[in-house]
């Protein structure tokens, strides 16, 4: 380096190379920084080198947070698995059980999720995720102890409050552990928690319910392990430096307000359409799956365990295969172009809408099951790529809030609009058709056509990719 001496002349000063002992000491000190990040890493992507230790640490984070996601999904799916027994015990209509199990969670998820995401954009995200999973898992276990409608409602609200702190900070942590070009693949691996959680909440929960002859057993079995897992997160996961792969350091990035995030998301048209596509997929895909277990029980006379095992097998194997295949495709060099990802998602969703209609049109259980093997992968594979596309078009100081907004619209679609609209339409048609199985079938047929709407938004999002990409590069995204 160069320095000025007393005479004002510039002279060269050579710093000695650190000794091996000094290197060990520096490495030890780096453990005290978030996720073992060194000062070099904080200087930006151009100054950073990836060590084997850092590489294994970042994938450990993806694994752990993927399991958090799995428990989140499992605690949701178990409600769909035991929806019919709950409806019968509490004497509810289809729209009534939809309000109890879906809307109650969604309202509080929405109202609490935004402040938590705002906090996650400048506070310790690891602690938020750990506290969230402990809360929602404990509340899920309490659902298994409830004895009436109001007790169940309060516990379900607590689940929604806890789940609001799960995905936004988790995806933000993953984004800060990988450079931009690797985020789609990393988030697709993270998304493997989706089929795993669906299997736990359907097949495993269904078997537990059948064994103990009580829908309450499923909630307790899935809730208790999550509390333990929250403690593991606190002990083994470290908070990464925010924006560690960005061109702007964490210290120079001011915390964005919710209004600023909304305004940016609205003006970033590609991000707006990506979010709209993900929202409508949740309306279409998750709205259908919310009622499919109940529909199979009514239409084909299956027990809770039989329907859960049939659907859980599809969720796990088809969902896992689709997610892994998506990750492999996204790892290809030619798939680094986000336009190709968006076009691919549009095509898959549009083509899958047709068999989604056939599932409820046919009266053959075998054909309906075969169509589910086609549709379920389309519902699962969009998660990782859509998250990555959205996060890549948002600056580092807006990612958690941007993801919370995305989850807000998604949960309004799949936990409020889809359950209540299908439930209301089913209740309305039940008297005319003389069967709640037939009325539910027609309601689901109407919902199945919304897949084309989601495909439209993916296709439209590519129009402004170039301009929006240049804009986000200017704000410091890498």
C-alpha cells in the first residue's frame, strides 16, 4: 500500500504476510460473524472467494430452511386431510368449515406477516424464523387438544401468526447466501420442502388419524417436532450479512418502508406480473388441492386414511420429481435467461390446466388419480423459479417485504378466495343437485379453469425484463 511520510512524499509500505497462526486466529474470529462471513465477503461479489466450508455452510442453511418450509406445509395440509371429520364434528357447512380452517389463518397471516417482514428486512432473520416455527408448531399441537369451534378458531389464528414469520425471512436468508445466478437453483432445492410437507400432512397424518381413530392426533404428531426443530435453528444457523453478494454493502442500504416496497413492486412491471402469476397459481392449484381430499371422500367413499395415502403418495413422489427436475433444468447454462424460465412456466401451467379440469369432470377414480399425477408437478415446480424471479427483480432491502407481499396475495387467493368461493358455490348447488359431492364437483370444475389466467401473467412478464433488469442492477442487485 502507499502512505505519506512526514515530508509529504508518498512511499510504499509493504505489509507482512499473515502467519499460519494468524490465519487460524482470523478464521476463528470469522465464526463470530454471521454465517462465518469474512470481511472480504462483505466487500462485495468481486472481492469474494468461495471456500469449501462456506459452500457446505450455505447448503446446510438451504437444507434446514427447506425442512422449516416442509413443517409449514405439513401443518397446513393436515387441515385438508381432516377437513371432513372436523366439518362433521362441529356441524358446519362447506363454507363454514372453509372460514374456520382457511380464512381464520389467512387474515392474521396477512396482518402480522407484513410487520414481521418489515422487521426481517433489518433485524436478525434467523431468530425470527426460529420463533415463528416454535409458535406455529405449538399452536398446531394445541389444535389437537381443542374441544369446540371457538377453541379451534383461536388456535388456528395462532398458527397463522406463527407461519407469517416463516417464509419471507427464510427466502431472504437463502438469497443472501447465493449470488444472483444461483438463486433459482438454491430456492428450488429449498422448495423440496413443499412435497415433503404435503406428504407428511397427507399420508403420515392420515395414517396417524386412522391409527388413533381421532383427527386430533394428526395435529399433535406434527406440532410437537416443530418446537424442537426451532431450537435446532437457533443453535446451528447463523444470520448472513444482508446483501453480501450485492454491489452495495449492508451498511449503505437504508431500510425500505412498506410503502416504498409496494411502489417499487408496482412500478417494476415484470415483478408485478410474476407475483400475479404466483398468486393465481395458488388460487388454481392450492385452491383445488384444499378440497380434493374432501371431494375424494365424498365422491368415491374413501376413508380419511385411504384418501390421504392416495394423495400423499402423489404429492411426495410427483412433487419431489418435479422439483428436482426443475432444479436440474435451472442449473443448465442456457436457463440463466429469466425469459426462458417464464416462458417455460407459462407453457407448463397452461397445458396442466386441461387435466386439472378432467380430475373433477370424470367419475372414474383411476382417471382422476392419473390426472393428478400430471397436475401436481405443475403446482409444485413453479415455487422455486417464481421466488427467484421475484427476488431477482427486488433490491436487497426489499426482499423480505416483497416476499411477504407475494405471500399475502397468494394466501388471500388460496386460503380466503378459493376455499370460501368453492364452499359457497358448493352449498348453493347442493340443494339443487341433491348431493354435496356433486355440488363440490361443479364448484371445483369452475375453479380449475383459472390455470390459464396464471399462464397469461408469466407470458406477459417478459415484456419488460430488459428494462427492469437494468433498473435493478442500478439499485445494487447482483
